[in-house]
């Protein structure tokens, strides 16, 4: 693309910081850079018309991990690592609320509830048995017992009689959140260029040359915040994981309120605007869902509809309004990768499906690492 003199000087010259990705991490990284460098030229490149990935395509759970997720994590992480993970989620949600305000992100605390299907009786009994020890483990984070047993007040079908609830879990409107983050970034003089896909970069030691599908330019520092798409640019241990989501049409007198988890978090649903939003199911076919391609599959879609019909809304007529998908970044470990890759390049990726909870703090850490 042939740029005019005005375009080159106004958008692509004397850039101190370039961020790839305008999601939660990228925008929080830019805002932290602006706080530290009030006069710096900061540019964010986004390949989509809106933020791609998962930032505007998730379920809006402000969560810390259900009890079965915590127990599952303890199989592959030390106790201290699990405490650190939960602490980071707690700090991240606090940071996001403090930055934007609860009204701007539609934040509500209605509790998070883990449901256990009758076929999962063994898992349910194990979680009940470990309830006290998990509360003790996480007491340093919440300063109280986070998990408790609550009766099934929403009349779900085919589940054990009680939930194990996370009393501090909340929910947000991620559309409002991202709109507020973009607006704040623009107010701070941060430039966001959409429909600009990066193909590669080269760190010369003094500057970084960035090649997009349409042009090349240089920047002093490059920060990569593409999470699920990270493997397209860097070789770190992060893989894409597609999450499929659907939403019902408004349901009159919908009684469900809160965030809900099933099967170690592989299924999740919530209320929003008198609708039920339901997602998950990548455990049905991990290989197929390890993709950067957006879209839905009959296998997952049919399972989500089955859960709605048989478990969530067993005696309530409903219609599916539409569906979508988002791309997360995952790995064998849940610890995010915030790492300097070369003299002038760093990344903040692998959020493990916890972008709402940790995206703000990962963005700040990324900014602090390179500047």
C-alpha cells in the first residue's frame, strides 16, 4: 500500500510502542504504557473489525475457578501455584473494576454455582469431601470460605440436589467492558488500527520492523497480546482452543440468575437480558477445537442444545437466537506466559480461558516488562 506523506508521518513514524491485539490484554498494556510514558506514541494493531479472539466472544464470567477445576489443577500444579493462579484472577478482576467502574462493565455478583450431573456422583462426593481443605487453601486470597453448599433453587434436572457455590464469583457484560476500554484508550491518545493483520516482525536490536499484509514500518518496542493466535507469530507453548457459545431468545419470567459450571468447567452458562447464554463442549473433540478458525460444529451445538433441554430448562420452552465462537490460548500449564522474547519484543499470552479475570493484570505486567 502506497502511503502519503501525511499517513506516514501521522500514523507510522516515531512509534515507541506497538501492540499486536486490541483485546483485554492489549488495551490494558497500552493504558499502562501511557501511564508510564505520557508522551509516547503508542499504536495498537488489530486484525479484525472488532477485537478478535475471545475478548468480546466469551461468556462474561468474572470467575476464579470452580471447586472441581481447583481440584483438577492440583493434579498438575503445586498448592502454591494454584494459590497464585487464583490470587492473580482475584487481583485482575479488582483491577478491571477499579479501572472502569462496575457500571461501565455491567458487573454483578450473583454467585457462581457448580452443578453435578447424577452420573458424576463420584466427582460430586470428592468435591464435597475436599470442600473444607480447598477453602483453607484459598483463605489467604478471599479471607473467608469461598465455597459453600447451596440447595438447587433453580430446579435444574438430572443433577445432584445441592450446588457447590463460589460466593465471590461475578459476571460482566464484556461488550460494555471492551467498549469502555477502547474509549479510555482513545481518550489517552492511543491509536488503534483495525483490519491490520501482522505477518511477521524482525528485531534488529535497535528497532523492530513489523510487516503487515499491506505495509511495513518500524517501532522501538513490540508487545504481542494475541493469546489464541500467538502461534502464528511466536514459538511459545500456547495452543488455540475454540469455545463455542449459543444464546436463547428472551424467555419470559426467566428465573435463572448467576453463573453456572458443569463438568469441571467444560460447560458454563449464565443469565443475560432474560436469556440463557451457554458455552463449552470442546472436551467432546479436543483436536477439532484446537483451531484458529471461527465457527460452530454440529457435535458441540447439539450437545449444548441437549443440556438446555434436559438439564437447564427442562420444562421451559425456548428458542435459540444465534451462536458464535471465540479463540482462547491454552497450554499444559495454566500459568500465563509473560516473557521478553528479544531485546525489543515481549509477549503476554496463554490466558487459559481466564481472560476476563486476568487480562488486565497480564496487560500491566507485559507493559512493565518491556518499558
